């Protein structure tokens, strides 16, 4: 067998070939690495949105192989529906109350609990516990607490000589009762996140405020609130989107009633899509929800760019 001479120096053609191969690999490597994430994003985010927009122009019962093109009739039906108007009103009231009350109470609790103490650590853990409990358990617990005849809340009111409430059974109090449940569940998570934001504030800012004999309100307004504003902005965004998508609590506790008083837009989409099998009509409501969330998110980012302090 003939011996192949050993070469320690590559030829110019071999060097060019290796450089070309490495150059091609360097160019396509980023695309290969992000490809799995992009495929998942396209399949489970972009495609469902596109198909929902497509279905909103059709009348389809989910079973028939034929879809009837109806143009903008589904959107016209939504605009003329008093039931949908009430659903939008319920969603806005629920979102504003839930996000506003949760943020304010969480901020006050975080300022109170932002101290190195075992007692405060225990309280932090206690108020966080509702966040890790399943929504089904929370709903069942509050349904018992709010029972007009046997519930604990009415029993406490009667002890103090106050009249009981119908809570979930009355159209006047049902939506507020759901807001109470959502606020109770969300306060713990929001409080711990805000505490983390408070502890990242440089101590020398408070030392300078003490030297200037600044009042508590001035210290809060001039130092604490601006420095914790990125955290508050983050919580407001995620709470806003979460409130618009509320479903489980309504499905278990009220199913949109009484008299449509607690029906929100996501539950409305579920009813028309999977109970009445009007997929086109439900998709048109989903398109409206998508537009509203996009507008709210863009508005908050626009406001945050002028009000949020990142340093």
C-alpha cells in the first residue's frame, strides 16, 4: 500500500474552502438556533390569530364542511347587540377596578412590609399563599363565603348588626364580588414584586432625604414612587391583560349571570364559540378583543415612555 506523504501546511485552495464553509455556517447558524422557537411561535401564535381573523368573516357551526362568507355581518351584529355592549361594559369595569385596587393595596402593603423582620417575612408568605392556590379552589371557597344563607361574610355582617348581601346572586353586587375575589388572589404576588423593587432603591437617596428633613409624603412622591415606577408599570401591564382574559372564576362562580351582569368578553367568546357553535360570530368578538388589547398595550407603553424612570 503506497504511503501518503504527510503535509503540515494546507494549500491555498484548502484554506479558501474552509473559510467559505465557516462563512456559510456563521451566516446560517443564528437562523438554525432560533428556528424551533420561531416554528412554535408561528404555529401557536401567528397561525391562530390569522385563522381567527379569517373565520370572523364567515358563518360556521364548527361541524358543517362549508363556511358561508358573510363579510362584516358578524361585526355589524356585535355593534347592534345590547348584550355585547353590556359585556364590554362589564369587562372595562372589572379590569379598571381589579387593576386599580390591586395596585394601590399592594403598594401600601409593600411599603409596610419592606423591613427585615421575621414577622414581616411570615406576613409576606401568608399574603402570597392565595397566588399558589388553584383558581377552582379559590372559587369554591368564595362561593361558600358569599352564600346568602350560610356564608361566613353575611354571618359577620349580622354579628355587627348590618344587613346581609346577596353577593353573587344579585346583579348589583355580583361583578363587585368577582372583583373582590380577584383582588384577594392577586395582592400577594403584586406585593412581593413591589417589595423587590423597593429593596433595589439605593439607600443613599433616603439618607439624602433625611438630611434635607424631607417629609414622608415628599420622600414617597419624589423618591419611592419614581424609583419603583418600572415595577408598577410591569404589574399594571400583566394585570391589565390578565383581567381582560378572566374566564375560570366566572365560569365556576356565576357563568356570566345573573342577568348577564358578570359576563365578560372572553366568556362571551367561549359561549358563542363552544356552546352555541357560532364560530364566526365568536371569532369576530375575538378580533375586537385583540384590537382592544393592542391599543391598551400601545397606550401604556406610550405613557410609560414619559412617566417611568428606569434609573
